[in-house]
């Protein structure tokens, strides 16, 4: 981190830091809303991609489970 930034942050009070966090969160949420309104919301997360069929994935899940039910 830049030394000037570190010095600036070191001089902030708890109240200043809370306000800074609040501003960053609000700006981030505002940008996410813009992305969602533009129809790019799902693009920010990506999609599950797999070459296996549904049945193969289900079989893999069942086969990977611990089948030791001895109590």
C-alpha cells in the first residue's frame, strides 16, 4: 500500500473509518444495481459449465457419498 495512504488511514478515527466503509459499500451496491439494470447481472457470476450429463453428475454425487451406515 502507498505510504501516504497508510498514513492517512492511520490518522482516521473509528467514526471516520465507519463512514468510509459506509461510503464504499454504498458505491459498490450502486454499481451492482447498474450492472443488474443493464442485464449483465448474471455475467458477473458466470455459469456452471460441465461436459457431463445430468445423470453423470448425479451418479458422481451419489458415488462420492460415504455409504458407511453402520451404527
